[in-house]
C-alpha cells in the first residue's frame, strides 16, 4: 500500500454511526447526516442502513454526486446563491427532493422569482442564527416572518447550527449550547406558526450539541457530520474517546534528524490538511497524534510541523533515539485534528478492519 | 461561472515565469521549476517555453502525470522511501529520466540494492542540510562521503533547499540565506569531488532565495515553484508586489450579518485551504485579501474566518454598510496566503486574461 493513504477503521466507524443513530432515536428525532465530512457513498450507505433519513450536503456538486448514487432526499445547507438556482432546478427536475436554505429577504425573493419563472416550487428552510456564530436570521427578528410569508408554499421549515459549540469543552457548557440551539430554533418555528403559516421541519445540529442535548422537544431532525469519523478536535471538546477515531493517515518514515529527535514522514499538509483546530484547545496535537501502524497512539509523539509532502514527528517531552525506534520505511498512522479537512485531501479511503487489538 | 473557482491571471503568470527565467539565466544556471505549486500541464508548458530545463515534483504521482504529458526530465525532490522504488523503476523503464534523492546511508543502500536486483542504475542526488530546516546531511559530515561512495555510478549531484528563507523579510537577510544555501551546497559538492568522485549537479533553490541571490557561483541549477503564481506569504517576505499574484479564488456573496459588518462568501477553507501562512508574518491577511471581481484589492477587507464552505469577510478597521456595498450575488476575488495550498484544493484552474486595468 502506497503512502500517504487515508484509512477508515470500519469497526470504529460503524460504532460511531450506531451511537449517533441511537441517540437521535432516543431523542425522538430523525437523523440527517452531513456528508461533507466523508463525501463517500459507502459511508452514506452505512448511515442509511443504520436508519438515517436523507442527507445534508455543503455543495450542489455533492448533491449531484449523491443523487446519482441513489440518494433522493438531500438538504443543501448553505445559503442559496441566486446564480446556483439553475443547478438546483436541474436536480429537482431529475427527481431529487432537494431542499434549499436562505437567511435573507433578497435570497428568498430570488428563489421564489426563479421558481415562478420556471413553474417550480422549491422547498426552502429558513436558516436561524442561534448563537451569533455565522449565518441566519435571529428568531425574534421581524425579518423572519417577512421571509416566511414571502416563501409561502415553499416554506419547509427552519434550520440552525450551533457553531459556537466547537469552542466549548465541558458537559455543562455543551448541554447549555445544545438547549440554546433547540430553544431558539423552536422559537422561530413557533413564531412562524403563530403567524398562521406552516413550519413542518425544525432541524438542528452539530456533533457536539447532538451528543450533549438533554431534550430535543419541538425538533424534528438532527444534523451532524464529523461523528462518523470523529477527530482530535471532537476529542478535546469531550464528545469522543481517542480510541473512537475512525480516520487516520497511513504514512512512511522517509528520514530523520537524529540530533533533534525528528522523524520525517511522507505525510505533510497535502495529507493532513493545514487544519490546526486543536491549537486553541486544551491539548494542542500539532498536525496530529502519531500512532503505530495498527493505530495505537504513541504517547507524546506528535506531527509537530508539516510541509507540502513532508511531516516532522517528534516527542513532546522526551528524547528518543528515533533512528533506532523508527527506522527508514517504518509505517505509522496519524490521527487528524479535523476529519472533514483531512478527508477532503484524499480522492478515496482504504477501509481497514483492524483495531490495535483485533487484526483481521 | 460557478463559484468558488480558482482563477489564473495568465498575463501575471507569464510575467512571473519570465522574471524567474531571466533571473536564472543572468545567474548562469538552469531553471528546474517545482510543479507542486500548480500541478498543471499548461503551466509547465509555459515554463518550458520560457526556457526551463526539466521539472521538480514532490510525489511520484506527479512524476507519472507529467511524464504521460511529455515531460521526460523529472527530479523527485522528496527523500526516497524504499517501498516506492518499484514505482520509480517503472517510470525509468518507460523512458523517464527520473532522478531520486536521499539523505541517509540506509536510504542510499536501499536504492543501490534495488537497482542491482533489477539491473538499473538510478540517478540519485544527495540532499544537503544548508539551514537546519528539514532534511539533508550536513555538508561537513563524514556521512556525506560514505553515501557518495556507496552511490558510486548513481551519484548525480547534490541538492538543497533553504526552507528557513520563508521566515525572513528583509533583502539583507534574504541575500545572506541565499548565499548560505549556495555556499553549503557547493561545499558538499567540492568535498565529494575532492574524494575523487564525480558530482555533476549542484541544485539549490526556493523562491525567496532564487530572487535574492547575488551569485550562484558553483551552482548548476535553480529550483523554485511558487513564483509562477506568487502569494501573500511571498508578498510579506518581500519578493513580489501584491499586483503580481496570479492565482485568486472567485467567490460569491451568499449572505451578511449587517450588524457585525460580515460578508458571507461561498469560499471557505475547501477553497482557500486552511493555510494561515501570514499569521506569523508582518501582515496577517487572515484567510486572504479580498478583491473586487477584477482582482483589485479592497483596502482592509480580509477573509477573517473560514468554515468548510463559508467564508466571513470583514473590514479590519472600518465599519461599512456591507449589505449595500456587497449585495447578495456580488462576485469577489480572494488572494491566497499560500498558492500551493490553495491551488491543491481545486481540480482545475480557469485562465483569465484581465488585470484590474485590462479586461479582455
């Protein structure tokens, strides 16, 4: 097997998928996985088999890719740009149950106008800002009702994403942001309903809030993505154990700087991505936690720096004779900071069926 | 044109290619461009047309790609991992003049042994450590001569890369590191020759040192990559002007947070990459400098944060009515921190032939 390569430990992935599915069911909501994390039809198949209902995508290209592979119920969860409407129309004309989102009057107007011109009633959710993190209209804003009225028959529901949850790392804080995400999205739905309009779907989610919510009362569906693989950022947030990470990068030792204790690997940022998501967290893993070739973490050995096709692994605190312990050609695995970013660096994954303990 | 898209301003690129070619010629050396920056056959064709001799690659996959497109003289400038030797052999058997590099006795032994088994004399350069930055053997080390003797007829020369130059930003410091890169690589070559061995090639380079060297006496070839596009990191180092950047990302405004002065774009880190190379430089450009759709920088407007498919642009110091100035659907261009990282996020480029002044 050539390196660098992206490995998926399928046992761990299946466990992660089951865990989130059971969680959604116990909270009484549907699960609509965000597939931007893996962009992989086989992983989606495992999620659907476990009980997921439809998928969430971050680009229309992803929507087209998964629709061609048999997925019909697709939510494109990025505010619709008017120039992309012909692409969305083409998908719907082919039979895709594509839902769009918007968070502005201008955006809603563009969708409605384009729909009228082409005799199409798009399904549209209004994006709600539940935490000031990124996009969305505030649940209390007058604009919410104006957009809802404008959308009319196109209005499919409301949707939010508590991006602020990525900055937290205690169960109490995570439960609070999950409740805030739920409550503000439900509040928006209730305001729309109180105005005499229908608001069927109430969609919330992020992996940290999905795994922390105590109740999803009033919510109809949960979205989450990175849980299928998990990563070091999620580990720092506290929603998974290190041994639950399903994605790793297989690499080969291509050199050393013995005096400095450096192990040079062929996994640089082209493999790991430039994501330094753990830099501002309680434990900084550099560009990743280095493991042996079976995925068992090597205590204190981090990928401390990365160039395009070179990575430098070194021990944080101890000085080890790296030439003896990690000779040229040694295979290692690296757990990534951010599975979405690392996964996106590869055109394909290699499914492996071994844990540190169980080699098949 | 859909967004995000990677645009190459071909006039700027051609000027950049000419500039480096003229520089190599005035210094009396061949230019062997590093194609990891662009990975694009059309760009290589422009470099060859301008006078480049052969190319440098960072993976054997790149070597295969460019060999299939008619490039024969290829230097694979990452220390050879033994398990990749069959792939290198296959390329040479097909007629590719592939040169490998090594910086260890173990690595050299593996190449020589594999070559003997298969009746192939690989061409190999020894990587020299000129600045303690990453890989290579020290020019004064006893190991250098042992590796050279072991390689014997395979020894094609010595090669170095002053990675430390990326941390500098004054002409004096850049001239000094360029001279250090030259002097240490030539020293290594002379030690090998003094031991009675042939050392034909003396290869140095990085874009900052290539553009700063006062003399390349004793050097035979110059390698550089990012100069074809340039980027904000190179601008901060001081080797290009902002209006020389040939690569930009075209994006569309998909929303606003008016109170905060945020312009939401459809270029996030999937488009820009997670590279924050200017973070530690004298001017931090966030995830990129925002320009109008013709590529003219908008003073103080930076891509301040990036999610997977969302970017947030905001003015650094002033508060502007962003909804009025950048309505939904507005096209913008973003200049990247690091052209190699941004370029690698796209499967293709769109060649454009307009400057801020000259629209064609």
